[in-house]
């Protein structure tokens, strides 16, 4: 009975092997010739200053989150655009409702000042 | 040239009309909160109230007639059960908003558009949980509800306790959701479907499945996930801290709405489709129900903070409702629904009274803060006593009838010792509920001015009067409500 679920086990093993395998292979095959400048943390080409780990302002978090949300909106637009003709006016209305909800959230974010950096 | 053909999919939009109304109101309220210059400061609250009442009207207008059916490709179930739970949840939302309107007088952050918007969104999640016919929609609805409530819990932004409550609820809630999702994955693995009706059909036609450990694992994981939401022992640890730290209006909402939705999910996902495997869960649930009642009641005995006390009492009440789950018959499920309805009224009522003992920016939640309340404000003392008597299960309140239905059905199904334990527990609980009544009426040493009672707006008077009346009416004329609950169970998909 449980044999039916063997493919899931294979899948897990395959995923693990693929992940570990690529890391191992690139380590094995890739040439590694480190020297001092190369191992330094990269800072736009200029010599780096101070510790390479620094605190990042929490503002980035909000920005990244908002980017994610509005980015995903675009992802939903693509399949709709592909089937635009077949979905017809109903599809258009549905997408407009979806966009309206997003516009409301956009206005909210904007008015709350989350888009301003300072 | 593009020609548009309007082909409406064969979906029953009326079935989700209340949800549509609630979402639209939530968006409107959110915008009102942002454009502060254009609208009155109290506009978001009143708009939210209007929206929730409109949704309630929609539930009643659409009603439930005819055979149970499903729509949106099996995602939403249209049956009496959906109708009953939508009704209860809409009432809970409306009452919570009424309480919040008054509570907002003491805490400015409670008057914002976000607060009411989140409240309505949580309500939408609850209704979808009760009406979902697909495990995916159920999970999404659960998350919609939970995430809104996590945010609401931390709404006293400047109070550490509130933040702590929100963080605890969030972290443990995320764990609970993960368990639930894993359980759903196992159900899918075992039955090959996410559709609740198809799952039930598959289990009926494949009785050999019932002996598989697979399905037992699915049950255990799902019950852990939902057990978290209904604060079933041993998944109850977050309850007292979260209930205490959350704004009182939110606590009332959490204690009633989340529980109603989670018990609805429990009946939909487990009790009905997995009924044939009852033999394998009886022992687990027997112990869980016993512990939930006992732990809740025993620890409630020593609480001095009324919000903590009500939190432990809500754990105990979850234990009583689990009796109906164990009994499993149609009438027992009707008893569960009846109890959820009474519980909504009495608990929002009790928290509503607690939410009145405030002054600007401060809550008074110690039981000793109630000293002399019964003399100074006789009506308030009276309604609080009604709620507490009902919570304790003393006739002629709805709480008594709820316990009566649940205990009778459990007894008929043969859980004699569990009913004995529940009876003993009820007796124990009378002590701590009546302790508040005693403090309100029999504390001569309390000076008259020690009570802090904030401003009382008409809204909360209506809310408390409605809740108290409902508790009494449900206790005196229980058969109408019980048959309503019964009809909703018997037309379950």
C-alpha cells in the first residue's frame, strides 16, 4: 500500500542529491585561486572600509516587502493577459476588481508614507 | 476588433455576498482611515458597523433554502451549516465593533481605519473557514483570520504586554498552521483529494484506508493545528498571555469568533469526513477533552486578573464543546453549534463589561477593580451577573441549556465518566465566576469611588443589552435555537 508513495521518497532523495551534488561539483571542478584582494568583501570596486557586516536600516524591509507584493501582482497579470480574449469582459471585470483592491492598498501605503525614504 | 462576450461562470455569487460586503467595507474603512481630513474621526467605526450589519442582513436575506450545494468548483459550500455559522460570525463582528466603538474612546489607536479593516478581514476569514469545501481555501481563510488577529492583538503599540501577546500568538500560531498544513498534506496523500466531499466519499468507498497509520497521522496533525486555535490542552499555553495582553475588545473577538470558526472547521474537516475512523481517535480526544476542561477550570480558580480568568474559562469551555465532538451524533453537533452561539453572546458580553472599566490609556482588569460595581451601577452589575451565571451554566441562562444539550448527548453516546468529570468541572467553575459576582455585590470595604468606569456610549449599551437578552432568551426558549442548529447540521454537505 505504502509503495504508492515511493515516488515522493524518490523525489526527496533526488532533490537532496541535486542540491548537494551541484555544490560539491562546483567545488570539485571550479578552479580556486584565492588571493587577498579577491577574498575581500566587494564594495563597488573601491577598497572596503570597516567591517563587512553592518546593520541594515529596517526601511529596507518595508521596501522589499512592498516590492514583493506589487511584483507578484504583475505575475498574476501575465496568465490573464495570455487568456485575455477567451476570458472576455468577465475576465476584464475580474482583473479590474483585483487591481482595484491593489490600488487601495497602494494608496494606503503611499498615504502612510511607507514609500518615502526619510 | 475585439468582441466581448460576457460569459458569467456558473457560480452562485449570492453564496459569498456577506463576504463581498465585508471585504468592500474593509477597503472603504481602510481608505477612510488614510484620508483623515475628508472624514470624521469616528467615521471608520460607524462605517464598519454599517458594513457588518449589512453583511448580517445579507446572511439573513440569502438565507438557506433547498438542498445543500456547492459552488465555485466545490470551493464554497452552500448549506444550513454555512448559514448558521455565517450568522453567528456576523453577529460576533457587529457586537465586537459596538464594543470597540466605546473602547476607542480610551485608546486612540482603536479608532483608526486599520483596526476596523483588520477586524472585518478577520471576519471574512472566519466565514470562509465555516463555508469552505476545499482544504486549500480552508487554510487560506484560516491564515486570513489569523494574520489579522495577530496584528489586532498587538494593537496597543506602546504596551509591552500587548506586543508580547502578539508575538507569542504569532509564533505559536505559525507552528499551529504548519501542523495543520502538514495534516492536510497527509489527508491529500491518503485520499487523493482536497475536496472535503470527495474525501468523505473516498473514505466511504475504501474502508481498508481506515486501518492505515497514514490517516491517523493526518488526523493527529490536523487536530493539533485546529486544537491550537480552539486552545485545546495541550495546545493552550498561549491563551492566557494573549488574552491578557490583547486589547479587551479584541480578546472578546478572539475568544468567540476564532473559536466558532475553528470548531466549524473541526466539524467540516474531521467529524464528518473522518467519522468512520472514530474508533481510532476516541481515546486521544477523551483525554484531550478531560484535560481541557480540568486544566482550564483548576487554573482559573487562582486568577486575579479577570482577562486571565476568562482566558482559562475559555479553555474550559472548549473542553465542554469537545464533549459534543466525542459524542459525534447529529444532535451532539447541533449542541456544539448551540453552545458556540450562546458562548459568543455571553463571552463578548463579559469582555464588553471588562472593556468599560477603563480610563484614558489604561485598563482596569483586576477582579478587585469590580468591587462595589453592583451597587454603584446596578444595571451594569446585573448584565455582568447574567453573563457570569451563563458562563457558569446556571439556569435560566443559555449557558445552562448549552451544557444540558452537550452533556445529554455525550451521556447517550456512553461517555458516562467524562460527563461526570464535566459535571464536577462545572461545579468548580461556579466558584470563580461567582467570585466576581461576590466582589461586585458583597464588598462593603470598597469605597464608592474606587471603580473606574469610562464613558458609556449608546453603542455598548445596545451591545450589552443585546447580548444579555440573547443569553436569557436562548436559556428560556432554547428549542427554537436548538432546532435551528439541528437543521443546519442535518443539511450538512
